[in-house]
């Protein structure tokens, strides 16, 4: 940021912007040569073993004779954009016996609240296993109308969340994937009512 040709002193310019003058002079720290070397090694190892997260990468580096810790590896992996690639749980499993509904949103312009609601299930990794999160959202306002956590993928927590969301309004269209929780008779009967 070059502010030297504006006719105002650096102090005046920083005051106008509400910045401390030291911010103008601050030079961001760069990575040490040791960290750059470590990052190159980590990048090569990630190409060979993309399933390595921070713990496995730290353990592997220790075996290779590098003196480091998990906190440092976490920071460097985040800076490099490295994430462990592993199989995640499937949350969308269709039930062949359930009715398949048509997709109504192709070419539709969403212009007002409660025109379209949507829902989906995602998972939250825990220290031991997963928790599943279902959320119902209004597409127009992006407001989360209801959400709930469950430790199983049984449909009852989706039904309870839908009933809670319907207390705040009624959608014209309700969009979901074809997962068994959302195509079940118990879920669709709540919407049909």
C-alpha cells in the first residue's frame, strides 16, 4: 500500500482509516527455511499418501528424523491447503420402494420467502464415530428454520425437524435429495398434510 504521494502524512492517513501507524509499517513474517523444507517434504508425502492427516504426518515425520510437533504440522498443513482424503459416510441412500418425486427447481427463479425450502443431512466427525446433522433452510432468505443432531441415520429426527420448521411457515416447494429419510411415507405424509 503506497500512501506516500497523497499530500497527507502517514499519520494523518492512518488516522483517517482508523489504523494504528504501526500497521502501515508492518512486514508480515515469512516461513523459516526449516519450515519451507518441511513443507516440501510434507507435500511429497501427501502426494504418496493423501490419507495422512496431521497425526499420521507428524508420526511419519518423527520416524524420518524430523523434530516437530502436531501443532506445527497442523498449521503448516492448513497453510498448504492439505487435508486427509478418506472415505466419508454415505448419508444419501435411496430406498427403491419409496416414491421418487420430480425435480421442480429447474429454471425456477426463487423470489420470495417460503417459496422453496430445502433440507439435507451431513455428518460431523467426532472423536469416536459421527453425529448426523439435518437442517431445513429457506432458499430465498438462507435462514435455517430448524436443525437437529442425531447419532443414527434413522428418519425420526428428520421428521421432528420438519415438524419444528413447519411451525414457522409453509413452503410452496420442498426440495430434498432422494435419501430414504426424505422419501419415506412418514416424512412425505407430514408435507402432504
